[in-house]
């Protein structure tokens, strides 16, 4: 059983705890009501106020402007315009001079047994090029030996006829017949010797082969035979075994458009430049202007003769010819030091506002006398540029 005092104590706590729970519930409901009232009375959000601030773009400084501490330390030069003869630039290739090109032909027909020179070799006159094994050698030598025997016999018969004629043993007519026979034998002997010389065979020391020699000095630019190949004209081989060219004098064959032919004439001087030798110029003279134009390109072949004593110009090289025209034209020029070469491009510096300089891209032409350089695009006569572009570029990089 529960003691009486304990029951009395629980009865006393019951009303107090109920009141406390009621107060807590009322407080909770009051908080929820206030929250609902505050949520209903809150204003809707403004999207404009929540957007990020507007971006302001500031233009970068002009990269072509250059500023230095002492702009007055860089003197200016005028962009000038001068009158100079017109120039015509044409392209072409180096070719051998046909009049100085000699084919090497094997007189004997047979099989090539030895080649002593190859394409591209420089050979001298009389140099051994190849040897051909041919039946022509034996035939020619046999003819020579027979001619020698016939001439010896004819000479003996003539001597005997003279002796008999002196003693009156034979008539004069027989002596004349003997003399005629001896002369025929001599003629046949001379012809046989000549045939051996043509074949290149020594009559005193005959060999089994025909030796083909170089007819002149030059470079072998074409070779049509190989070892064991047929040579000559009767065995199905090529008659032209080698082609030798004297490259101390060459041609430059250029293509000139129809519209530019009026500025080209025979005997006209031409300056030749080649990609293989930058900065070096060769002199030439126009010797022929083609009478027929290419129907698709509308160009004529113009031949320029060029001296080549050092053999620098090689067959097939790409060349550019500068032809001087008959009328004058205005050119824009600046001092050569005013042009800055940077990354395969050319620039000049023009004065700008507030002591700055502007770097301008230009296209350059040919170099003219008095250390002037032609400008084909970028600036016009009447302007000014910095006279020494490299100094200004170095000063700007040091800042």
C-alpha cells in the first residue's frame, strides 16, 4: 500500500504541473502566430536589387604605341618620294645554254663494259667516259690489216714493173697499171686507218673495246647508259650516251605576262637573284623573246643569258629577274635604318601625341642607293618616321 503522505504530496503537485503545461502551449501558439503575421506582411523581393553589378569594360592601351622617357633623343626622318625607273619582276629557272651543250655518241655499236663517268661529274676534253665492246673493232682492224697487205703487195709489183720497164721487158701500159694499183692500195690503207681512229682504236696496240672520250670540258647533265647496256645505233641502244654542258654560261628562262611584254626588249639588262644565294645579284642580258604565248597562262618565254664562271647557278634553280623599264615612276623611300625587322615583318615608328611613337607595319621593296629602302605599303611621302628604329625599340624594352 502507498503511504498516505505520498498520496497527499502527489495531489498537491497535480494542479501546479497542469498550469505550467498550459502556459508553455500558449507561448508556442503565440510564436507561431507572430511568425505567420510577419511572413504575410513581408514585401516581395526585387530581382533588380538581387542582380550583380553591371560590368564596366575599360579599353586596353594601344599595343602599337611606344613611350620612352626622352622622345626628343630619337631624331625623325622624312618619308620621301623619288622618281626612279619602273621595275618588272619576273620568275624563271636556270637552264643550260643549248649552244654549249654537246651530246656524246658511241660510234661503235655494242655492249657497254665499263663506265668511267657519271651524271653530275665535271669532265675535261679527251677524258675517258666509257668503253664499248663491239664487233666493229675486229671488222675495222681486219680491214686495216688487209689494206696493209694489199698496199705492200702493190708496192712490190710496182717496183718490179719499174725494173722491167727500164729494161724494156714490159710495155709502159703495164707500168701504169701497176702504179694505179699501188695508189688504190694506199687509198684503202688510209681509209682503214681513219676508220680505226674514228672508233678510237690504236692501230699499233688494238684493244677489244672502243674507248669513248669527252669531246669538251663541261658537266654531264644527262646519262642514258648503264653497265652492260647497249650502245650505238644498230643494237637498239641509245645513240646519245651522255650530254655534256658547259655551265660557265647559262640561260635563265622567265615567264613574262602578255601585258608586260611592252617593257621587254632584246639586249635589255636584267638583275638575277636566287633563293640559294640571298643578297647576291647576277647580271644578264635578254637574248630572246618567245614568239608564241602559253594559251592558258598568257605568258611568253624570255631568255636571259648569264655568265656563270664559278658554276654557282645550277640547272633547275628558281630565279627572279628584275628588268628595268623605260618609264619612270614615283617610289616611297625611307632610310634603311628606319625599318625594324621583327618576326619576319617590317615596321617603322611614326611620331604620335604626348611624346609617344606608333609602330606601323610596312612592306619593303628593293634597296636603293644612298642607304635608302623602298616602301611599297604602310606609309606615304610627306610623313615622318624615327630615323633609327632599332635604338627606339631597345629603349622601349629597357623600361
